[in-house]
């Protein structure tokens, strides 16, 4: 992975704009929606299966169909943002997510639930790329690190609290309310943003249907191949993606802009987004389930540990906006991976169980590393890509996090040894990649 010195230098904007608190609140609410929803539904699989009298393997369709539809939405988000503007894309996607959530909660049968989850996932795929495009429109590349320190925080906190929150909702009022709770959040975001978010310019962007088809099929098939450990789907994905890349590179109006990867700095950042997705998001559910097993699903103890991890993420927000504001992106991302590795290794120590200082410290360090690494990696994509390609850069960051999460989850699913052994493997991998990242950064400056 090449890391040229250009990666290390932030593009300075002497006066980046500061979005109003109303706009930031609206974008923050919309960022929470898909992340909280996807993490909550995982714990509802047994309950949904019982109500509709279907096997757990079939109920997983509600999770996998959502994930695949979200991937297709991400693939289409860049061209939608350019053609409709980031504001219009955001409003439509959040509105569609709210409507789909209502339909999911009212689903009369299992097949209807799967169909509505597909619609919900498709809308989800547009939301975060639109949020990031709105931010870069308002603050410019130089302001993205500070802006994402606030908006990107749910990406670390929501998936950790989602399973716990979802379990509490199921126990109190039933699984349907996991979807109904999205409605007031989404409506509040739309109400706050309706007059606050400025309109943006649109550009004609005719994209050929073959580009859309090959990219959508290729990315969805790739995620399915990773999740299902299916080599045939992997071959189909590879074929579709090769066709798409060829079309993209020849097109006057590419769907995703694969030429961005000719920029070594951008390629390095995308690689690190993939790694962060794998070592943190892909293993997060396993971490939560392990905690619940240790403490026999005691909600107070589980909630305390997740709150500590959230506190680490919140602390990283302050560091990114303050002392680390002028530090190059690559060392922060590498340091974040090292922190994730150290925190995860601490969790595997015998002294970390039962609940005690060692366990709390491990979760704090893990949250600190994940928060800093994720926020800075997302912001770095906009720092090294041309601002005219912000919509494409936004889509690529979401694809890499999504694919990394799928790779990490697949690895966890395939692991048959002890949980402690898995934690050590994750910790050593994250630590090693972080060290290599720092070494390459030092060599790039020579």
C-alpha cells in the first residue's frame, strides 16, 4: 500500500463554513437511523421467526436482503447526488426510509417484511453518502474532519448499542416497534432540514444502464459471496465488476469514478477504510454477544461496557477536533488501528473477566481507536480527492466500510475455536496493520 506524502498533507481552506446546529442535528439524526436499525434487527431474528413460523435461516433474509439493497443504493448514490443534488437525494432517501420503516412494522406476513426491508435497505444506501456530500458542499474538504467528528460518531456508537436497545424494545413492546421508532427520528430530521439545508447545483449526468446493472450486480454479488462463503458468487461478482470497471474507465459520465484509484493517496485511504470495517464493524456483533454471554445478558452490566466504548469514541471526537486537527490523516488512522488491537487484546486477558478495571480499560481504548480511525479515514477521502468528485468519494467510503464489515463478520462466522483466540487474532491483525501503516507513512516522507 503506497502512501505518498500528499496523503499526509491536508488541503487547507482558510475559512471553512460552519453548518448551523439545526443542520447538524438533522444530519446526525439521519445518520443514526440506518445504523441503529440494522444493528437492532439482528437480535430480532428469533422473535420474527416465531411470529411468522419460519426457520431462523429464512429470517436471515430480512438481514441479507437489507444489506444487499443498501449496497445497490450506495452504488447509485453518486449519480443520484449529481443529478438531483445532495439535498434532494437526502430528503428523498430519508423519507423513503421512514415510509419503509412504517411498512416493515405493519408487515402482515414474512414475505411482505422481506420486500419492505429491501426498500428500506435501498433507501439506507443513499442516506450516508448524501450526508457526507452535503457536508463537503457546506464545509469543503478542509472542514470535513471536524464535521465528521460529530456526524460520524453514530457509526461507532449506534452499532454497539443497537443490539442492547433492540433487545429492550422487543422485551417491552415487541419487535415491530424497532421499525416504528425510526418514524419520529426521520420526521424530526426532515423537519429540521426542510428550510435549513441550502439547495445545491445539479449537473446533467447521463449514466448508461449497463453501468448501473453491472455495478449493482457486481457489488451485491460480492457481498453475498463474502457473507455466504460462496466461491461461485465470488466469480460472478468478479466478472460483473470487471465489466463495470471497463465501462467506468471509458465513460464520459462514470457511475462511481474508478479513476479515483489512480490517486495513490485515495487508494491507500480506501484500503484503510476496508480494514477498519473488517476489524471493528465486522466483529462488533460478536463482541456484544460475548459480553452478553459473560454477564448472562444482564442489561446494566452490558450497557455499562458499551457506554464505556461509546465514551472512548466520544473522547476521540474531541481529540480529532482539537489536538489532532492538524495531524496528517494516515498516522491517526494507523494509531487508531493499533488502539483497536490493544483494546481487543485486553478484552481477551483472563483478568478482563469478570467486570473490572481491565475490561473497562479495554473497551475505552477500543472505542477511542475506532472513533478516531473511522472519522479521520472518512474525512481523508475528501481531503485527497478533488472536490468535484466528492459524491463519488463518499460512495467509495461507504462501499469499503460495508465490504470490510462483511469480511469481518464472515471471518467471525467461520471461526470455530475459542472466543479468546478470535480476540487475539483480531487484535494482532489490527495492531500489525496499524504498525505497517505508520512505517509506510514514514517512508513516504523521504
